[in-house]
């Protein structure tokens, strides 16, 4: 049960319904503007999003990220957008969604930037992850404003563009620069569960250097690939042990390790002098990132020890810390779950996910944070990061109603 007056819930639902066709068109326009990351040239999408939001009557703050910082994070351009609406004295709630997306890849049945609608489902890159929640949050805020409810507090929209690159120049930058100091945060997600925790992620690059030699005289060189093979064998042998480390968070099982990229060698008839590979280590919320990295480094160095002429260099590429529930987040999660259950008419649980998201930047700053937004039950159902990414438009409508109702109760 929720404490929101039924009359206000009905008013908010009606406000969402009245502008739902406009919300669908808004989302379609966002999908039609590419914002692939990489390469990460996302400022043009921010321009289009800001224009659309201003046409809705919002005042949009544009916060371009300095070019040197953008380049240092492997991108070309990024402009963060902030909208603020103050209803009265009270807490500030930030709603964060990211507009950068992974490249579309192959195998689509329609134009990945076409926003085609078939049988009530919109298809397009980013339609679920997470351009949908630009729409969810903007139209939920608009419904709150239209309701004229006597709310106490401020709602902010944080629309950022570097989630696929780690979020360091998106939400974290907004917080570090003092542009926003929210009391609560809600990050983009899906409609049928409230996410209260997620995995962390560590990316390491391992460079193995040896000495090249003619393949007719391999004894005169030092084979970097042979050494790298020994390191890879040690990493893969580590996997079964990781599977024994179980998380207590529903929806998260155990840590994982994947080697996703490898390159090296000069030619078929040359002893390889350098091999480089990158690994992805997912951390459960209970793990300490510093301990995880130290363990991996020790494992790699031990596997390479004693190999004549071999030098190993390990470089951290990315560290995304696990997202944990902090402060008043359990109350926030319970409130959203209750409203979602009322609107969707099915049980809506609270769980963790094995991904990593921008939500962690808010929780690391001590801000009670959850993930909730428009979409199905999970990433696979949405075809997130795959061909034919899709969103059932009725889920967009209902998620917008849930967010509007939840914020009305939180700030009521």
C-alpha cells in the first residue's frame, strides 16, 4: 500500500496519459540522433535533447565538459544537461539517465536510428538503455508540475553522456563540481524491479614484452605469446574459485573474469615480441576493489615469474566500484516498489543486477540511490547492447506514472 491520496494518483496518471503521444515522439527524436560511445562525440545529441526539453517549457542548463578531460576519458565531446524545478522547501531528488549508447553492430531488422514502432514496440539503439528515461523522467516531472500538488522539495534531471565510458565526466563530474547536491537519486533502469545494488567492474591491460627472433632460430628470442599463454592459463584457472564467492544480494551471483581483447605478434615467421590483452573482472557488492586488483596483479606477476627475458606491465583501464544501498535508500526503494506494483499490477521486487551503472557515483557520495525507469524485466529482454534493442511503449507509460507517483509521495 502507498500513502499517496488516490485522487492525486489519478491526476498524475491522467497528466501522463494526456501527453503520452508527445512522450513517444520525444523518445523517437532522441533515438534518431546517434550518440555512439565509442567514438563518444555526444555533444550534438545534447544539443538536440536540450532543444526538445526547452520546447516542453523547461529551463535547461548546459554544462560542457572541458575538452582535455573529455579526451582523457576516451571521448570526443560531452555536454551534461541539468533541469531543476523547485516545488518548495524540502529535499532535492536527482533523476539521472545517460544518452550515450554502444554502437549498433550488425543484425538489425530495421534502422537502428529509425525509432520504428511495430505492434506497440519501438526499436532503436538506446531506446531502452537509456534514452527511454530521458522521456520517463522529463514527462514525470511535467506531470508533477501540471498536478499543482503542494509538494515540498526540488526535482532535478541529470542527463549525462559518458556511462558507456565509466561515468567519470557525467554524474561524478556534476557532483565533484558542486553543480548539484541532491539528497536522493534515481538512476535509469527497468520498470519491473527496483534495483538496490550492482556489481563493480575492473578493467586491466596486461602487456607482455619479450624479444623477437627469426622463427628458424626461436632460441635467440623470448616468446611473449608463450609467456602470455601461461598468464592466461592462470587467470582461467582462477575462475572456479571466483564462483565460490557468493553474494547475498538477490539477483547477483558471484564474481566473474573475462579476457575480452588480445593482440600481438609481428608475422607468422617471427617469435612474437609483444602481446597485449585486456581483462574484465566483475566484483560483487561485498568485495573490496583494492583487494580485488591486488589479487589479480599478484596472480599475473606470479604466473610470469621466472620466465627469462619476459617483462610484464599491468595498467588499470577502468574501475567502477560496486553500488550499495546507503542511508535512506531502503525507504526510497520500498516506496518505488509499492507504486510500481500498484501501476503494473504485478509483484515488483527489489534486487541487484550484475552490471555496473552511473548510480554508483551517487551512492559513493553518500546519496541514497536506487535504479528505476522504463523497460522490461531485464537487459536481455530489452536486447540491450544487442541488435533490435526495443521498448514496449506501454512500459514507458507505466514507468512514467510510477516515477511521478513516487516523487509525489516522497515530496508530499
